[in-house]
C-alpha cells in the first residue's frame, strides 16, 4: 500500500497542480484540461457517495480500523481506491 505522502504527491501531479504553479499569477494559464483519469484516493464524503453510505458511517469504519485512510492537508482523510475495493470484496 502506498504511503500518505505518495498518495498526495500523485494526486497533485495527476492534476498538474503544484503550489509553485499556483503562486505564479503573472503567467497565463496555458494548461489544457486533462483527460478524466481514475483517482488514487477519495475523501470521506466521496467514498460515502461511492459506497452508498452516510458520511459518518464511513468515518466510523476508518476509526474502527476496518477501512484504512491517511490524513492529508489540514487533517483531511484520504481513502485509497484499493481500500474501497478491498472493503467491497470483503462484504
């Protein structure tokens, strides 16, 4: 399983966004919208929508250790896509 750092780095580079690129306001935005690709990790509300559960139910799964998640920027949880597949296959 990938570490939190690898997941966050992959998400930022996948979207073509880095803090350095966002801070340079003098350059025009020449980036084209990227093709839709599968995400590596999802937030708790996104995972809840995908699983058809309430936000708090997914949060409890994380707290009980049944669903692995890592804390990202500002304490936000990210749930790897592989963990969602593992949970769906286990049930």
